[in-house]
C-alpha cells in the first residue's frame, strides 16, 4: 500500500515537473513583442484592465494609432479601450468583441470599416499578432479557425511551442528580460507616436474591376450588428481619417447603404478632416507620423476630441470624472500617458527622430 502511494506521488510529481518545464520552455520561445513588432502585445494587454469601458473600439491600425482614450477621458469623462491590431480582419474583430463580452458589456462598440475590403485570411504573421495574445477559450478557437491560412494548424495556437520550437537560435535579450513580465506598450490600446512626417503624394488609385465588398465581410458585419443588438449595445461604424490606402467612394456608398438599412450610425471621418482640424501636410506640425497613413499623437488627440464631442452630442453618455474610483484609475493612466509623451518629445528634440515604439 505504502509502495503504491509512493509510486503515485512520484508519478504526479514527475508529471508536474514535465508540465512546468513544458510551459516554461514555451514561454521562453514565444515572441515577446517588446522591442520589435510591438503590435503583437496589444491583444494581451486588455486582460490587465481593472475597470469597465463605455466604448470599445475594434478594428485595425486605423483605431489603435488614431484614437487616444486618455483624451476621451480628460475631455469628456468617457472610459474606452481599443481592441485593435495590425491588419485586424473583420472576423477577428468580431471574435475579439465576443471575447470582450466575456468580461464587460460596453454601451458603444465602434468598428472601423477599412478591413471590409479583405474577404480572406492574409498571412500567418498578422494572424499571430492578433491571436497569440488572446486568452484560451472557445472564442479564441473560433477566431483561429476563421483566420488560418492554408498551411497553419489550430494546435499551434493552443500550444505555441509547436510553432516556435525552432526559435532557439533566434532568442534575444528581450526573451529573457520579459520572461515573467512585459512592459505596457499602449495606453488602453493606443500606440503613441509623436513624430512628424507630413504627407507628400500618393499614386493615383487603380480602378477596380469590381467594387463589391466581399460576402464574408457582410456576413461578419451582420453577426457583429446582431451581437450588439442582443446585448443592447450601440454599434457605430466609422472610417478613420487616413490618406492611404485608398478608401473608394464605391466602398463608402455600400457602407452608407448598409448603415441606413440597419439603423446604424456611420461617420466617414476622412470627410471631416477640416472640421476636426487635421493637417496632413505642414512640414513641422503635420498630424501624421508616416506621410498620411496614420495619425500621430497630435492628430489622435484632435480626432478623439472631435469624436468624443460627436458621441456626447448624439447619445446619452455618462461623464465619469466625478466618480472617485474611476478617476483614481485614470489619474494613473494619464500620468503614464504624459510621461511617455514627454519622453518622445524629448527624443525628438534631441535626436530629430523617434526610436521605434
């Protein structure tokens, strides 16, 4: 009897050691997204939030680089979070919304429509940036299944070591430095860039043989609208202000028609640049850091101030600045925001060029 107990204890301990070693090794080999491709850290940061949000933004780089949740808070008392990633496809946005509803129910979901032009998975690299950081759940499984390219396998998203086992000879100092804990790279999902590179010229847009947006995208937009309606959430469609890639008028007309048919608000913010005060072209003060593809910090603050005012003018939304608990949380967030802003502006002043953030 005692021998059997000892044997059981030995087996359990051996399994525990093996499992621990497996997950420690997996943790080491997974990309940390701290020094390079920092967008890969965005998805996971959401799970560190301690407060609920009035507004959840979902979409691609046109949300996480163009909207400042701290500005929305300071000017309107709106709490918000951006669940966006590089080239985040509409089905990924839909499943990240499902994932969000596991934790909270916002009053508003704001979806940027640029990704409506993509009807098929694009690349494993972009899939990994968005999906690796999702907490394991049935929602993540569905997101991966919808996103995988031909050569990908579901099991490698459940156990990333099966995908990254060959990184042994690519390990860098960041893999050890951020083994246990990563730095925060965003401000409620917003990636800050304070540098200025004004827009110049873009090639004339190529005419398309067919401007019809893909059926898959309409299916997921229907699912997103239905999910929001089921949860009594106001879905708002936007097109963020960016000069490139081109947003064709024919695409815009389809979104306008869909919004009208389904009783949704849609605002093309590219048409509102003058009203917002966005300047893409001034050499020293342009509101873009990459020649018109995305907004920089000053542009994001202008856009957020405009959008917050638009929200308050069109909907009943609570100003939380008199709530001491929420204010205490956002006081810390604001301090971090302005510390990074000061650091970036100092680097620009000293070196004339920002390092990669």
